[in-house]
């Protein structure tokens, strides 16, 4: 196992460090921590959606972040845009689509392992991102593009996301993919791997859990046995090492494996593996941990850190998030994260 390897070379002379693309929502999260869903009395209103969370997470860590999503012409969008503008995320590339609605998520919080989640995404605006919206975005001015599996789940967002990845690569930007497998966002969960495998040769860094990596790699759709769940927890079998090798064989530059309480690792072509140990914390809410993880990883890579240090930062930001109620609103700031890591033994 190689402990320190150079991470991807990322361009430095761009207006934005990162452009995140895809889902956005208002998150209504239970204020009654530990209460069963029928017993919840009040919810807190936050900003959410994986790419939106990552735009805030990277911005709070000191990067110049822009967001490409779509929102309705409604008060929910006003609520979200006010928060994003205050955070310093560039929002001028977010179209308002009057015929669609800004999406919503409702969550119960019963730690350590019960988080009932309901999506309200029928007729939602962010899945209506188009190629024209991508053409209006600053892909020639960003160092990196962050996309998600959910952005590939339906048209026109699917084609727009693939087009954005192609365009970003053409401008020399690094493309990061959060596999982000959410079965109920697909017309048939077996279609997930079919679609995601088709874009891997455009991806420099793919990020996912063991289950997500396995689901991506499956070539026999009949093998994918999965409950129609609202969370990324596919019931798939097989060797994760073989799944990772399959993804690398399809052209992805590296596979980052989120391993929960075991930390995380990156797998590189040629067999090199870099691992970073986890940080132990008490869980409040696991939703958003992966977005914090991605924010920390992007921060490290764009700072020019090696893989082990970047993974350690990702582990730290993800760990901080699981101790908190919200996602975007709870992202740590750069100095806060640095102090938190230092208090736990450093990198």
C-alpha cells in the first residue's frame, strides 16, 4: 500500500475553483432529535441537495465556488438564494424555471441509524437543467466540475450533465463524480449502472460508498437486487475490489471509497492504494456527511495536497457534519476544520 501519492494536477489560473452541478432543495429536518416520524412536532428549514451542499462546503473552506442548479420562480427559491448569496456562492448561473418547482426534502432524525427521508421532486426544477444552461455556465473559468449520479437520472439533466463533463474536460478542468445512488430517483434502479458507466471515461475522480461502487460496476442488471429505498443503500453482493477494478478499466482516473468508521481510501490505476484513518464522533445525523466529505476532498485536491492528506481532510469534514443537524447550514469553516483536526492529532 502506498501511503503518499501525488493527486491529480488541477489548473490554477481560473476565476472559480469549483463549479458544482445538479440537485438543490429546501431541507425540512426534524427538530425533535430521536422522535419517531409520526411524533415530530417541528422542523428546521435548511438548504440542501448534494451539489448545493458542496458549493457551500467548499466556499466555507475558502474556495471560490459557483453553483449550476435550477429553481422554481417561488418563495422556496428566494429562501435558498438568500442563504447562498450570503455564503458567497456564485448564484448567477442558476436559472429560475417558472413552470417547475424548487424541490423539497423532509427528514426524521433518530440516531444512530434511523433517518426516514422523503423527497418531493415531482415536477422539480433542478432536473430540468438543459444544455443551454450549461452553455451559460463558466466551464471555461473553473478549475474543477462536480457532478452527481442523481443528475444523470432523468432528461434533460442527464444530457446536460454529460455535456458539462465533456465541456469541462475540453477546457482542461478536473471532473469529479459523486456516485450518489438514490434508487427512488430512477425509473428503474437497474438503469443506474448502465448510465453511470457510460460517463466514467470523462471522470477524473469518482466518489462513492462500497455499495454505490458495486452498483455502478454491475454489468448484469438482473444481479442488482435493491429495495426501492430513499437512501443510498443498495443490497448488492460481490467483491468491492473487483468493482473498483472494473471502474478503473472503464477509464475513470481514480476511485475514492468512503468506508464510514473505517475511514476512506483512493484506488489508482496500476494498483496503488492510499488510505486515511477516520475520526471517531457521536452521530446526530448522517445525511450530508458525504457532501461534507466531498467538500473536504475537493479542498485538499485543489490546494495541491497529496492523496493521504486530502482524504484525511475529507474524513474530518464528513465527521464534523454527522455531529450536526443540518447539511449546508452546518458546514465547517476553514479555520474551524483545521482546529478540529489539530485537536484530534492532526493530519
